C-alpha cells in the first residue's frame, strides 16, 4: 500500500514539473534538468554506486579514480538533460528539432524501405533515444513503432505513451502475447520497428556475448525477426 501512495505523490510531482517545464524555454528546461542530475549524483545512492562500478569495470586501470568519478557525474548530468528534453517533446517540432540533434545515415533506412520489407531499427539507451524516434516520424515521415516495457504504474505509463504517440510514434509492449504477429504485420506493411535491447532481460530468449571482457546476456529476438521476415536490421 505504501508504494501505491508514494507512486501517486511522485506522479503528481512529475505533473507539476511538466507544468513548470511547459512554461519555460526549452534551453532553460534542459539546463534545469542537468542541475537536477548533478544534485542526484551528489546524493549518491545505489545508482551512483552502480555507475562507478561499471566504469571501473570498463576502464580498469586505464583511468584514474578521479576521472572515473568525473565521468559518472557527467552521466548523471546528461541523464537529467535527456529527461528534460523528453519532457519538452510537446514543444519540439519539425521547425526546431534540428536545434537539438544533428543526423546522418538516414539514407540507409530509406534504402532499406525501398526493399518493401520494412526494417528493424536496433538502438540503445545512449543519447536521447526518444528524440531519435521523434525525428524519424516528424521530419522523415516514417511509420514507426517502438517496443518497450510496460511501466509498472499505469499513470506513469500513460504519460510516456502520450508523449510518444503525440509525435506519431506507436508503442508496442514486449509482454503482449500477440507481439510477434503485430511486428510481422508492420514489417510486411513496410514500416519500421524500433527495439532497444541493451538490457539483461532474462524473461526473453538470448545468448551471452562478450562485452568489455564480461559475458552479457543479449536478446536474440531482433535477429530472429529479421530471419523470419527478411527485414534488414
């Protein structure tokens, strides 16, 4: 019960922050997000410990502890900026999106779509993945669906889904029993399906591959779908 109450309070806090961000210019909102990220790093907690652990594992003795801590701090700042940009999505449109991102390589997606079998977009939680998807729909005019995890609290889920769908990005859930059929139908309709599989998800099929010298569980779904449909990745 206490988790339900806490989630409700956090939801209304998020709504209040979204209302504040709506009144502020995008640049100020992003700087505010960065400041909150810096504050989150200062308070530490398990996410800070995890960031430092992963950075030490990745770089070993290549970097000094002071530099690793600086990188971790910048990760938190960047995460705050990304969240602020996501909150600003209602104000981002075709006329101003280039103020936030530079693009290259979209000719490869256009070429793939000319094959008539759709395409699988394989991404990662790196940079602003939400903004990347929106660029594809509002600038390039792609018909794009993203596969995501249903957020545990329905009100949170509706917030993020609305931000996506208002920009023309359709949402598919990985716990949907008919997900594979929907993906195949979209690809046959020459649409794009975006997957961000850079997480250890033991509930779906995967294999272990080396990542920074350590075995990392990696989903095989994107490759399997590509083999079934002929859609390029």
